[in-house]
């Protein structure tokens, strides 16, 4: 096979008319021509940090959609399914991904369970982490969220770090807001990347320590605008990632969108492509071609170097997407899961007021961080209730692994005026998370999820929708484009109900994420993420 076009040599910062000869999945020869077609041939895009589970798709379906946008590989943390099903879940992701021509690069989850302050479905201990890292298909130790354990020499944490170092595999960091001496100590312990920086000051501090910063722009967390200017001076230490990408967003675009936005801001195209294509491959030592002779034939053909619309995507020399259409065939999906809790009643979510004020979780659009605010307790018939006038709604987290009393609190900025939305995608332990305006709607939304053994639900005054997620309560077994359509429908219903967030279900999934400050809710209670301890809901 021969492909002609304007060849983009990122490392040498040059573009020339040329022809690529591909044999047996490898680039055999690259020759310069006097003239060639106007389209550009370049290495494929790599998402440097993503949880495939958060796309609501199994790996095979994710791949079918991603290749359309010129993505040839991902650095994928299977932490989500690990918290549900342990090492069995991790192997499920690896084996499912191997069914299609796409380069998934999974890590060994480092923090399962993420904390001791919530109920998870499984544990991946040090010996299991070591066993995963010994597998050549596992490329790195996934994000070390327990940064206090790193700093204060937790034996288990450091044993996992040493296991990665033993196998010569990089270690991903996860330390939002960590700066100064603590950040320096974190990097010296072996953490090599961070995708959680939300200010340029924080990112610059980590870059100067030699840490690689991944610019994240996902469906909920959006840090591109805050960090992108750093790419001008630090192209060798930066990458692009989505972290979490819902299917409706994935249908529209992927890493190509970030490259286009960066170029539109006037950043040199070679610096942009260094971050989007080269750095992840070199940092994680991925078996992904970079458009050199002898490399795997992993490359894309794009219309221009401004919007990066892919007309053809090749992986190992195989054409996997062409002119906006995937050429990867659907694969059978095995169902594995762990879901064991009883249906709930409205009375399970009732709260007796124990103070004149309440500590409220304040959510922010496009951010995983939250803020603790205090609001007056609204009561009715002797019970503490939601207040749609102030947008202080009721929230609950329900243990999905065994029958237990729900943890109930209050949250602001979801905007619902009626009904409730619920999800079994609830980082990190993936219990059921729900936000609603009244106990009856909350119970209905939760029970739709329980009956489906996982899913997203929305209950209004007139409609009920459930998007089933039978694979681990995290992923659908359906066609990815069909899931995107179903997700759009449930998202639209939530907004008809008043939801003001751009991605209410994605934001909801992070409201139980205890390792991100400053206040969250687990199935065991309201949690202070700054002090890493439980806190009271009611305040005198």
C-alpha cells in the first residue's frame, strides 16, 4: 500500500510532499516527491489519560467512535471497573480492547479502593498490582490519588510505587492543588504526570519540577483555557487528555478538537502536535508508530493543520476510518457486573433537621472541585427538604454492593426544578448517586437504576428515562452511536427539568469523588476533602 500527501515531520519541524509505503503493518519507506496531494499525513492522536468506562462504552465501541477523529491510541486507566470488579474488571477491559484494531494502553490501578471512607466493590492489593505490572500489556501504574500516602510514607502506597519502578514503568500522578515543597516531594517519589492541574500557577510549578502536565478537557472537567498558554514554553512536557468523555461529546470530536483550539490561539502547530501525538508515545513507551521508517503504520490523513478533520485513519496499516465513518466492526459484548441492593422508598431519604443551617456541596460547571457553603435549613412537616428557590437540592449516595441506609446531604448549582436524576457511575466506588427536588422522585430515579443493575436515569413530573449500563453498572453493551443518541435524550430531559450544568450527569458522577476537594458525599456520609475526614451535615 502507498499513501501520498504532505508529510508532517513533527520532530524535525518540516512538511514535505512525499509517499509512504506500507507492508505487513509497518512503514517500509518514506520518500520525498516533487509534488503530492494537498492533504496532510501525520501521526495519529493519542489521548494521554482517559477512563474508557466514563464514555459509557466498552473499549471496542469506544474505539469505533474515536478512530473517526484520528485517535489511534489511548492511555487508559481502568480504575473505574477496578473499583467494581477488581483485577477481573481490569482484564476484561484489556481483553475486550484486543478484539479491535486500536491501541489501548491500560495501566494497573493504584488506588482500589480509592479511600477507606466509602464502600467499593473490590480491592486490588499490592500483589495484584505487581501481577498486573508484570504483564507486558499493562504500560504504567495508574494515577496515584493517595498523595498523602505518598508524602507520609504509607507502606502500601510505596510498595506499589516500587513495583512499577521494578518493571521500569512510569507512574501517573493525581494531586489537585498540590504545590511547593509537597509537590516537590511527590515528584521525587516517582510521580511523573498530573492531569489535575486547574491553574496555570499550579501547572507551572509542577512543570519546573520536571513533571509532565496533561491538559485536560473532558465532558465535565475543563482545564484547557487555564493551561494552554504554557504549551508555548513547555511543549516537551505537555500532553492532551480527556480523562472522561461522554458518548455524545465523543461523537463530535476527541483530541483533534484540542489540537484545533490550540492552533487557533496562535500556538505553533509543531508544538501542538508534539503534545497531541509524540509525548504520550515516548513517555509511556507505547507501541504506536510516529511516522518513521520501520514504525507501525499508525497515521492519519487530515484536510489541513487548522481543524484536523481526519479523512482516513490507519492503525497497523489497516484503514479503520474513512471520511467520517468507522470501519471497525461491532464485537459481541460479554456482561459482567456486581449489583446487590434492594429497592428504596421515599422514606429512606427523609432527614430530620438537627440544626438551623446545613453544610452544602456547591458544584461548579466544568470543574471536579467543589466548595463548602452554609445555607439555612428548609423544613416542611418536620423534615429537612430541598429548596428549588435557592437551588439547594437533596443529594444521596446509595451503596450498590449491599443493602444499607443511604447517605443524604444537600447540593447547589444543579438547577433542577422538578424530579431527580441518578447514576451508578459515581467515582470512585460507583455507588448510586442521585440529586432531586423531592424524596418520591429521588426514590423513583434510584429504583430505575437498581432494577437495571446500573444506568443513568431521569424522572420528571411527566417522563421517566433509563439508559441501562449492564456492564459493571458503568458501560452499555449497545452500539456506541446508539448510546450517544440515548445519552442525548436523557441529557435533554434533565435540562427540561431545569438542570443548568453543561453535563449534569458527568458532574453528578464526580460528587462522590472524595479525593478531589473540598466537600463530597460518599455512601458513608458527608466528607471534608481538605481535611480527609467526615463532617456534620447540620450546623447549629
